[in-house]
């Protein structure tokens, strides 16, 4: 009996140690909970999206169990994706943030020492109040290209758009402070200014207004149109097929203090891309998938736009 009990005790200890190692070996990736078709987390429904499929494939390649830390990024003029990602990583909520826009501006050393965490699954009242000491971000290689595209309302369907100048004469709507705002407002020394109506992000419904026919066209991120089309398959707004020539790749971002992790992720991404898996994940998720383009990290996007 004593021998049997001793054996059971050893087995329990070994099982606990194995579980502890598995927990330590988790690949924790932060994803936005409401960013279809990239990543979606709704209570009572299976998690879905391109970044969910890709995260699982990378974890499998690395031989590590995956844990997704869901967070909520608010679409407003005061939000900062860079500080939100940095705070999540620096607080140890995850070791990677997926779907991150790879630009030099988004990867610079933060100008402040601390930042608040975005709302995340499991956050306490104290989490929502405290500030986190920030680290330095390091990017993976890109895995998808995310350009801006012109989307047309029902009254402009069939209009051929080969460049921004072809928007002349259309009623344009754009969200204040967005990249599309900078592009349209500065085009050809302000040629389109009188045709532009500014909407407030997070308050006004840009694509809803376009759907109703209040406006004829807008310039938005391609993934955002994919999201709208997934939620409204019978939508009356249509893609023009035109992509603005300055666009950013998306990839993972981690902390510069863990270069081994970034190297391992890059190896996994290289293998998955070579096998066509990443493009396949895009198709499964309803994403208009475009492979990464040079430069891997976009330079000063605002200056590039102004100089055009």
C-alpha cells in the first residue's frame, strides 16, 4: 500500500511539473477582439479570423500551446495602437501582438515612460486605472499587405478609379485624423477639399453613410471593407479595385528584449508562406489577401503623402 501511495504521489508531482512547464511554454498572442476578418472574439461563439488561424499555425510550428489574450482597441482620435501594444507586451499579458502595422513611426521608442492598458479579457478595475512602464518594440517579418482602397457608394458604382484624381466630382466622406484624411486633403494641393465631409471616428458610421447613399466614395483600409462585407453580404457599397500606392505591411510585434522569440516566429512565417498556408488562411477568413511588399517597414508615411 505504501509503495502504491508513493507511486501515486510521484505521478502527481510529475503531472503538476508537466502542467507547470506547459503553462510556462505558452505562446501568448494578443489580438483585437473585434476586427473581422482578422480576429473576432464574441462570447458564446468560436474565435475566428485570419490572425487566429495564423497564430495557431505558428504555435504548432513552434511546438507550443497557444493562448490568445483578447483586447479591445477603440477607434477614436485619442487611441494609440503603439502604446496599447507596448503596454500589453510590457505588462506580460502576451509576448506578441498580431496584426500590427509595420511603420517606422509605430516602432520608434515611445516618447513617454508609461501608458495605460487597453481593456482586455480578464482585466480588473485596478488594471483599468494603472499605468505600465513601457519597453522597446521589435517587429517580425511581415505576413500580409494592408493597403488603402477606394470604396464606392451605390450612386458611384461603375465609376473607374485609377488614381485619387478620379475622385473629382464625387461626394467624399472621410474620418477626421485618419490616413485617408491626410491623403485626400493634401492631394494635388487640396484639389478635393471642397468635396470632402469629415466624420468623427467612433461616433459617425462612415460605411453606413456610404451605404445609404449620403456620400459617393471614401478611402479606407482594405481589411475594413472586408469586415463590412462579411457583416453585410448584401451591401450596396463596392470596392473600386484601386489601391493607394503607399501601404503598410502587417506583422507581429514583440519586445526587443526577446530577440529569440522574433527569430522563431520569422522561421515559422517563412515556412508557412512558402507552403501557401498564409494565403489559404486569408481565403478561409474572407480576407482580400495581398502578400507583403517592399519596403517591409514603411518609412515616414505622412511625408510620403505630402510629397506626392
